[in-house]
C-alpha cells in the first residue's frame, strides 16, 4: 500500500476575511493545508515555529504592508525555499517591482483567478523543491555553502549552514547568520579576499571559518562555512579507520578538502609525483579507483567525529 502524498502547507496572509474564506476553499480543494495570518506580525510569529512550503501575501495591509512583511519573512533562513507570491489589486509596474525586490517570486492580481493561482503555485513549488534538493545534495557531500551580497547579507544557504552556526553559537535568541555576521563579512569582503582565503569567526563555542570560493557576476560571493578540526585529529581518525600510514592520511585529508596534487605537495612539502604515489596506495587500501571516491569515503568518516 503506497503512503498518501504529503500535503503542501500554504500560509495565506491577508487582512480581508472575505479573501481568506475564498482562498481557503480554493486551496483546500486543490489539496493544500492552509494556515492563515491576518497581518504581517502574526505571519512572522507563525513562521517562527512552522515552515510553510509556499506563502500567499496580500500587498496592501494596515500596520505592516506586504512588502515589509516579505522582507521580514526573508530574514528567516528557514524560509529560503518557501516562495512568496504577492496578491494585489495593483498591477502597475511600481508595485510589481516593489514586490519582486522585496523577495517575492511572482504576483497575481485581484480578483484572483483560482486556476491561474494554483498553476503558478505548483510551478514555484516544483522550482523550490529542485533548489532544496540541490542544497541537500551539497550538504551530503560536505559542502556547507552560502552566498552573500556586496554588503554581506545572506542570499541563500544550504540547510546545514544554519545548523552548524547554531551549534557553534549555542545560545537562544542569537541573531541569525545574516545579522550577526553581515558587518564582519562586509569588512572582510572590502579587502577583496582571493579564492581559498579564510575568515575565522570569533566568539563561538566551536571554531568556525568562512572560505572564499568565488565572486559571481560581480554581485554575490560564494562562500563555504567550515568547522575546522585540528589537522592532527583528522589525520589520526583517517589513519585508524583505513589502516593507512600517517603520510597517506595527510594526503587523504587534503583530498577530502578538495585540494589538487600540486596544492597538496605545497602544503605537505613534497613533490606532486610523491603525492601521486601516496594516492596509489590510498586507492588500493580503500578499494577505490579515483580521488573522488576516496574523498567521499574520507568525508563520510570525518563527519562522524
């Protein structure tokens, strides 16, 4: 017997009771689980404890309008894969641009066409799942990646980036990554760090560092968050697990960190040819045929320690 597919959760934020009732009926019939917020602050409270798969947001509301609500929602790293669709009776270019700039992915105009709304929601949910799958795949491979803009503000991250940071902070109510580190990152980025340069993060319960990977399209930085164990500890773990020599363990460690033979030779002060000889023994002892497989096995070992 096949399990029933999980229902997508949609958060509807609208101050109009009439609109809420209409949308609830349409969305329930389409197979969604519906959550309701009548104002922006209520939506922020709800999303502290519940992660909706998609959000429908009225643009014009009292107190906190939809544009500001969207910006505040996007400060929550747990909502990085939750698309926000604006609902508005205003179709002029200014408000469309405001909605998209605030972090929305799309907009529908009121009165809402139910079929069109459901179709747009399904497209954005599909895209969000693809993005989330890609991030999860990167995490599985040990890639704790995130991007920030020129001001150091978080744009997106793989899911475990926030978990790793939370574990290092270890205290409730601490500002999330984008708020706590934005000024620190901005100062570092002003110096145009080269690929491979690291920024150590201060005042944490466990050591974390940020590695510069790339500057993309002159508008965002691709970075990697890492939890650097002492190299000696990692070397001992690999040596004990796989029965390799100390020098082979050193090489395997740097293979797991994505270094080339030339880079490993510079780090360990040996020739690339010597590195390659060590690799031949490593492949034999790990029963693998290439460095990618060796790196994957080493990463799996190190993540357990």
